[in-house]
């Protein structure tokens, strides 16, 4: 005869735990009429598996900054179970949209799930927060994982910005040691101070550690003092400046921003020459006017700074005795004695000195002008 033996653990007060290794042995005896009984035994073992699949993020890390653009974007997690995962049971969401393994964006191979937003294209954008959740997964024994399992990251696809450059773009200066400064900021993953560089004249690269270079992390100001490093701007320099700055993503290459501008340096002041009368010339005109030509490379003369001394008397431009006229072709300074209340006398030797005349940048007269001319005879 045969018999079926069934053990119900709960009735026997036995409760198995997850991952328990269970060994069962059965012994049986027959009942002969003569001699001792024959007996036999058999043993087998099995493992108790009560837990479902276990998910784990791989890419991108929780709360990380991601600078991967378009086709570089994809998310990865592992879903593992010692009894194997039923792929058809996997359900995920990405920013609230639901996907299964038969979705074009999802691939599950060798315990690894890859979500690719490029298939079809629906890329993540700058400043997006991307949340991915595993909602459902069952192993081959029917054990479900205890979820959901979610994590998120932020997208940073924009470079740092720049503003308030000094000197301003196109400025004309009379300063051979004019300092350079500009503000930069990145509102997402932040700035990488080691990446900030200033390039001058397309060849001189200035960054952290260079004499005169300062980056203020509190305000975002980048500053360079050329005099500290022995650099001086020359007359009529065109100073080309480009600044680059990078952000600090956790994945993919940083976003690099660049801002360029230029300013001009003019260090020479106005120049002047006598037009009439020439030094040493003799005039018979008691009201002889003195005419001086003036010029400046570009900035122009500031009339309020002009000082002309005639026979020891100082005159400024007043539109009467001393007149300043500037046209597209020439600039003249004219002194006439009559409006000044004087008249040249016979045998008088007139001494004329142009002692001051700045341009509009404040550069002084290059060389003072001094000459004498005999008066009427």
C-alpha cells in the first residue's frame, strides 16, 4: 500500500521566514510477520522566498545635476530578485507618465532597466525636475516588491550668465592701469571657480592663481588688476576681453558661457601749433589777433580747461577775448586784444603761453606752447 503524508506547518506551530533553508526527512517502516521491520528514509531541502524584487538606482543619482543634452539622456536602474523578475510585471512612471517593458522607451535586460527619452524623442529640458518611479514588479514566484521606489534629479542645460562689465563695452579711457571686472552667476548647478578664465588680446589667459585675478564667490564678481601683474595698457590700445565660466553638473560636460567686449585706451593729450602771427614775425596791427591750431586724436579738447597767458595775464575761453571753435576739419583758439581791453603798443614784444588744455578724457596738453612776437612798429 502507498500513503500520502502532508505536513501543515501552521498547524504544527511552524512559521518560515524569508530566505529560510528548510530540510525535511521522512522515515518509514513496514510491518512483516516475521523478523524485524524493513525501514527506509528520504530527505530533501528547499529555500523559502517571500520577498519581491529589489530596485536600485544606477543613473542618475538622486538630487543630482544633469547636463546631458538630447541623445545623451537616459535613466538606469536595476531590478533584481534571486528567483528572477517577471519582465511583463514591471510598471514605471517618468514625471507621471506610465511605461511598461513593451514601451519603446523601456528596455529590461539582465536585471537592468534603461529608460531612453529619445525613443521617440521627448527630451528633458533645462531646469526640468525628472522623477522616475518603479510602481510594480513581481518575481517568478509571484512575490511583489514593496513600492513605490522613486528618485529624482534636475536638468541643467544652460551656461552661466554675465553682466555689468567694467569698463563698459566700447569705452574710451585715459587710464593705463584700468581694472577689469564683471559679474557671473549660474542659477542651477552653480559655478566652478576653477573654470573661470579671462582672455586678453586673444592670447593672454588669466585665471585663479594669476597675479591680480580675484573671484568673489559671495557676489560672483570676477576682477583683474593689470598693474598688479605688471601689465599696462598703451596709447590707443584696443583691449579685447573674453571671459568664460562653467557650471558644476554631476553628469556630462559642464555648460560653458562666454562673454566678450572691448575698450580703448587714449593716453596722449591735445597738441597745439601757432598759426598767426608766427614767432618773431612783426605786425603793424594794434588789434592783431593770435590764432592757435589745436587737435586731439579722438577725444576732443575740453574748452573749459584751456588757459592762455598773454603778457602775464591768464585768460580762459570766454567767447570774447579768447574764442574756441571746433569744426569737422579744424579746431582753433583765437585771442584778440580789443575784447580783452588792451591794444598792442609800438615796439611791444608780446609773450604768449598756452599752458593748459585737456582733452575730454582728462589727458593734459602734450607740450606747453610758448612764443613771443613783436608788436606794431
